């Protein structure tokens, strides 16, 4: 009996630890989404008082009590922070962490609040960062509502920073337990759990006496009773775990909202930058009374504004399943538009951009704007990879045969590192310090929604992406 009870208590600890680890990891991942959304708001705002930033920060702290404070610290001066007030020593520490960042989020112990830790993100996430974005987190609240087990005597649970700084502890570990790192790339906190098992736990007096008595007099009835009790306990446990899964699903939806906000900022940067450049060019032409050259500039501005509007519409329909693609069109037209947009940038970098398109139409059924967005993302990534490379080359090949439209984008850049290939199309995976890692994730979603596939091919040099789409008979 003692051996069975020991196995049951140990198994309960392992099962509850797995649930607690999932819950804490999911909550930690939410912090990344909050930082990304707040950073986008702070960088985009031209309000010196950052009122929109403060409103969003207040909403986050109201709905997520474990986030005790949010602050935005200017890096270019010794000015006061926006949001939570920081001591001079802590402000200097935050500035130093943001300025020393290579793109990763810094974790610090909060010197002013026991059991709290600080996340510091440079904003924007590049060498031209203007702010140190900071959130303060109550570590104990990462483990709230995790189950009654963690409040019992004899149970040990602790949470520590990667450097060993203890943030939270309940009970004392009298026996060897479990140690797991949270599944959050930015917050790899150490979760420790253990259980002290005594003789009273292995052989409860009342239960032992009843077991002996019932086993002697009513062995069959006792066996049936124990089996029924076990089934009832399993049903209750399953109901509790189902409730936890529902909360985790809600947390996943919150993360998706953060990714959506970051993706929107990422994708709108190009058309908005083009609109700004065209507006500045138009103003210079007006100053020189060159009215005849103004019309093409205004036409390009209108085109980019419509492109931004189309991107917003794509994001609005991001989660809506489509019964069928939008229309049948020639895929060559989409890539000719992409070439017209990126040819100036390629020429400025000294990159040779070649297109091998067939003479006959390659018709597919998809959204033309979405396919242009996919092409724009792939060519822009290739140009970024060739930024510091002499004699850079990008070759685009399109073929339509056997019912399949196959398009390949190859460059002679440094290629993709082996450790990144498995998660290349996962959101926030990037090799650039100022990248958001959403371009390829969005491209994969758009291609798959059109019934196609996008993959990274093995290549002797550089990177090679291949897109396949089902061909459609031309109308």
C-alpha cells in the first residue's frame, strides 16, 4: 500500500507540475505581445506626452494584475520616464540595459519590490532605439489559480530568474524535486517543485484501518468502492484541467492579438514610407514650379495609399475563412508590379534583379494583392540579406506546368542558418536586429489560404524559396 501511495503522490506532483508549467509559460508569453504592441504605439506617436501609450498601458495593468507598472524611459537624455516613476538608480539601470541590448529582452530583479522582476526592451528594436520600454511583473501572480495542491503543507514551489535570483517560494524543499525552464524565449524562468512525503502520507491511520477491515470482511465490495471513487476523482480532475485549458486558450488568443498589432505595423511601414517620400518630392516640385512633373508623383502616392488600404483590409479579414479565392488572374502581372516597386531599391544597392517569366499567362485563383504582398516580402528579405554584399544577385523564375504554378526566388546571400530553418515561418523569427519576424509567417498564411505551399529549398549558396499554387484555366 505504501508503494502505491508513494507512486500516486509522485504522479500527482508530476501532473500538476506540467499544468503549472504550461500556465506560467503561456502567461509569460503574453508579456512579449504586450511589449511589442506598446513599442509600436510609442514609436508611431508624435505626441510628446504619449497619451495613447498611457491609455493602453493603463488598460493592460487593469486586466493583467500581475503587471504592476509600465514605464517608457527616453534614452537620449536624463528626462523623466513616461508612466511609472523610476528612481534615478533604476532609470540608469534601465537605460544601460536598453542601450546594451542586441535585440533580446533584458531581465532584471526589481530592487524596489521583493518578488518582482523587470523586462526591458529597446524601442524601436534597432541601433536607433529611442526608448527603454519597461514592464514590472509580480512573479507570484504567474502561478495564481494553478490548483489547491500548491497551497498545501509539504509542497515546495519556487520561481527564479535565469541567474538564480529567487523571485517566489512556497514551502521548503526537503526532498529532490523537479526543475523546469519556462517555455518562453524572453523569460526562461526556473520553476522548481517538490513534495515532502512522510509516513503519515504513505499510511494514513484511518484509511489503513478501514482498508484492513474492509479487505478482511468485504474484499469484493471494497474493491468496487475504490474503483468507483477513483473514477469520480478522475472525472473531477479532468473537469479542473479542462477549465485550465480554457483559460490557456484565451491567453493564446491574446497573444494572437499582439502578433496582429505587430504585423500591421510591420506591413504598413513600406506603403507609408513611400507615401511620405512622394509627398516630400511633390512639395519640392511645387517649390520649383515644376507642375508638369507633379502628376506622376501624385499617381504614385494614390497607388501606395490604395496599397495600404488593401493591406488593412487583408488584416481585417485575417481570421475569416474564405469559401473560395477572390479571382482568377495572371501571376506574371503580380510579379511585374513587385518588380516595379523594388527595382529602385535593388539599383541603389547594386543588386542585379532578374525575372524569368514565361511568355504564356500563368493563371491562378487567389487574391492578387495578397500574392503581391508575398512577392514583396520575399524580395525585400532577399535585398536585406544582400545589403552588405558586393555583386548581389536575385533570380526569380516562374513556370506553369502539370497543373501547378511554380515560382522560385533565389539569392546569393549568406543563406539561412541551420538552427533557424525549422522555425523560419514561425512568428517573430528573424535574423535582423530591427525585424519583427512576421513577413514570412504572413506570407505562408496567404499562400496556404490560396491552396498553395511555400518552402525553403536546399541550395549550395544563399537562400531559395519555392512557392507552388494550383493553376486555373484562364477565363
